[in-house]
């Protein structure tokens, strides 16, 4: 989560880009697990960063979505 004072200033995008670069060459796909109740996080990852929903699972009484982003340019996870 990005602190409220820093939201909308590119912090999350910078962290996402750094994570993709770190994963590049070490993995084909970078994944994130997002609690489905956290719609703000879902929106940032899926709508903002273009991550692809890959599935859902529950752990106890909490539901999570799995989203992925390819670390290879032009590739799409889940296809």
C-alpha cells in the first residue's frame, strides 16, 4: 500500500516497474495475490498496470485474486 500523501505521484508505478525489471530474466511471469475486498488494489494492478487476472482462491474466510504480468515484452500471462 502506498501512503495517502504519495498516492497519484507514480510511486506504485515505480515499484511495479522495478519489480518487473528484477524478475526479468529470472521468471517468465510476475504474480500478485490481491484480497478481492481490496478493490483499490485490484484497480491499480489490473486497470492501471495491465496485470491479467489468472484465478481466485479462498484461505479461510478471505478470498483472493491472482494476477500476473509477463516479464517478457509482448507476452501475455495466461495465454
